[in-house]
């Protein structure tokens, strides 16, 4: 499976300290396991993964018969849903 990041998600992850970066990347690599819920109000069935106080919004997309895990956004719990 290929993992792609939006520019905002990539930028936010790079701004974190190395320990937190490692935790987030390990959680993404471990998908679909973890504290995952489908977000309500979206037709594309995007999901959120909880990693401590951080939330990762992602979705699976298919391009040319290849499944891609697309990381849409990463932010702290209080800011991600705004």
C-alpha cells in the first residue's frame, strides 16, 4: 500500500518533536488497527485515528487499481475539527 500526505499534514508532522513524529508515523503504519472512527457528515467515509492528543484524518482512495492511504490532515484534538 502507498501512503500519501497532504501538504498541510506533512508540514504539521515535520513541526513536531522527534518522539511525537515517531508515534504518529508508527500509528499510520499500523492502520487499520488503532482507535479509528468514521467521521459523520462526509460522503467519502473518511476516518480519524486518535494518537494521544493528536488526530489523523485519512481516507483510502484507488488510483489505477492501486490502493492509496491518503493522510488528509493531522492536528491536535482541539484544532482538527475547526
